């Protein structure tokens, strides 16, 4: 009887486990996983394979047609190695499973951390849902997902220390050592450390003289931790240059203003971030709890980042969730009436049930289910042929077209994945490497600005691989200097009307545009 009761208790999933299992399984078993919605995944895999094969970190570009090879800071090299290892064993299906696992674990930890702060369980659930809904804008199988997980961990360690809990600041330097080699988002960790330094400095200056010694001691601990983090961050293939890299990128205003993922959020779109931001403002207005200096600095910095560029919205959501939860808990305590009593009662009931859930049966079952699906081959993930040039790339591999190519930047990422080293691209997702100068030339070509043909001549471009729905493709269809040899709903391939391609032009002279 006791064993049966224990089995029933263990079979009850906790809310944290429900978050983990739901996100993990939905992301993995979705037929067209949004995690592969960006072609950059492909070039990261190939970069990792190159690193493993050569046992070296590339210093110069290996994927494009440009000579001499451009300097390339492969600042995500460790993530790329991990992705290459997983891909070699399990293909893109393994890549999807791995990043689905990271995102599920991030959400699981966020909820558990909110509950550590003694939050109302229904409130913690609601904030978690709103936070991960906001973060979904950048849920892709790319190295930045590591930053989501590490940011939550670092924030929790700092918060625990700041509020008089366990002092585990000694864990931050080894985390930073890992982070600086995984993704450029390590700068977010330093921003977080700086926010706590400023907050504690403000606390010391405003504290009564009798308590300033304690504040001074905390500042020393934090300063020592930051120094250690800075020291270990130099242990990377690029030394101190890696610390300057993020600043060089954000200081390039042309790239920041013309690359879609760096643009400010579009509030005309359906965007959970908008509601999270409005809720944060409303809760601060309603709560009588004083906002601490550290919280204020964090909110101001990460709100500014999220409003400046949509790619920072996930960090904003993950970092502000604990602050929002604490303030909302205080505001709820000020409420009266039947609604407040009803919510409090329901929350207590849910908390009692949740407390009975022990073990990790459901996460383990989810992991086993995904492992079986991968091992049996019953679940296969690949790039979506309706949005990526999958069929067109297979055509290129068959025909082996010679000469220099001009391509859609998104197509470049997929082409690197599928055809490297045979084909080399004109442009791809590494806009930080190409720089503003080449981005301007790319945009001049696709927008038919004066001198666009001269730029093609400058790079000896003799064939073009571009989006079939684009104005650029429509223009080339009417230009006798270019001949269409392949077309589908995603991509068109044009060759220059020169003797070099006489046989190809003759072979595919009857090709008609699939999309106009």
C-alpha cells in the first residue's frame, strides 16, 4: 500500500517539470521546428567541423569568395565544436534535440528560481510563461542559447549573494571562462556584474555610517570576483581582443541599422515582450515596495538593450522576471477583497499538490522518448524546403557551376552547410566579419542603386543565386545579360550570358520562373 502511494506521488509532475517536458517535446516533435528557422545554424556546424579537422581556430574567412581572406573572429568556436560533434553523431535532428533541451532547462531553472524567492506559485507560473513567450523571438539552434542559460545561472548566484544567502561568487569565474568561448553574450554577464557593483556602491553611499563597513566588504568581494572574471576571460584564442569584439560590433551603426536581428522591436507585431514591459511598469506603479538600486540599474540597462535591439529581448525577459515576481508578490499582498482571497486559496492548493511531486520521472521519460525517436529514425529534422533553398542547392551540387557567385545572404548560410568546400559564397550571416563596407555593396546590388553592375564586375561575379520572390530576381528576368537556368518557389539561379555557360544555357533554355 505504501509503495502504491509512493508511486502515485512520484507520478505527479511538478509545475517545473511540466514546463520542461512541454517545451522540450513541443520543440522536438514539431515537424517544422522553428529552431532551424535560421540558416546560421548550418555555417556554425561547418565551422565546428573545420576546427575539429584542423585542430585550430580560424583567424581568416574560409567560406567566401573574397581574396585576400578577411580576418574572422570565430568567437563562438566552442559552441561550434559542440554543434559539430552532435551533428556528426545525430545530424540536424540531434541539433534540434540539444537546443530544445537547453531551452527547456532554461525555463525549468527560471521557474525554480522564482519559487526560491518565495513567490506565489500561480504568479511564478504566469511570469515564467510570459518570460519564455517573450524570449521565443530568438529561440533558434544557434550559440546564443548558451547565453540564456548562463545568464540565468549568473543572475541567481549574484542575487543569492546580494540578499545574504549562500556566497557562491567563486563559481562565476569558471562560468565566465566557459561563456567567453561559447558566445559573445558573455558581455551580458559583465553588464550584470557591473549593475550589482553600481547598486552596491549606491547602497554603501546611502547607508548609515555604522553599516558602511558591511557594504564595503561586499563591494570588495564583488570587485575581486569581477577582476577574476576579467582575468579568466582572457583565456580564449583571441586574448584581450575578444573583450573588444562586442563593442566593435555595436559601434558599427550601419550594421546595427540594416541587419534585421539588430533592429528595434516592431510593436505593431504581436509581441509578448510588449505586455511584459507594460506589466513591469504597472506593477512598479502599484507596489509600495521600494525598488533597490541594483534592481533599478538592471531594469534600466536591460530595458534599454531590449528597446535598442530585438535580439536582447530574451535577456530582458529572463533578467527582469525575478524582479517582477518580487514586486508583484508585494503588490498582491496589498490587495484585498474576494478576488485576492480566491487567488491566494487556489495558489495554496496548487502549491500543496506541487510539493508532493518528487523525483524526475517526467523529465527522464521525455529524454528517453526523444532518444528513442532519434535512435529509431522515426523523427527527422531538416531545413524547411519551403523557406530555405534546399532543392536549388541540390541542383547546384549536381551541375557544379564554376565562377564566382552572388547570393542572398540567408542562402549563403544554407549553401555553406550543404556544399562547402565546393561552393564559396559572396555573403552570409557573418555580417560582423564582412563589415559595413561590404554590406553597403550587397545592398547596393539588390536595390539596383547606381553602380551595382560595376560591383558585380569588381568581384568577377558570373552567376547569381537569389530569392525568387525578390525584386532583384524580377529585374534579372528582364535583363538579357542574365539567363535563368533554375527556378522554384524559393530560389532562382541565373548565369551570365557569356560563352562560359553556353552549354548550361542550352540545357536549361526552357526553364520558366516559378514565382513572379
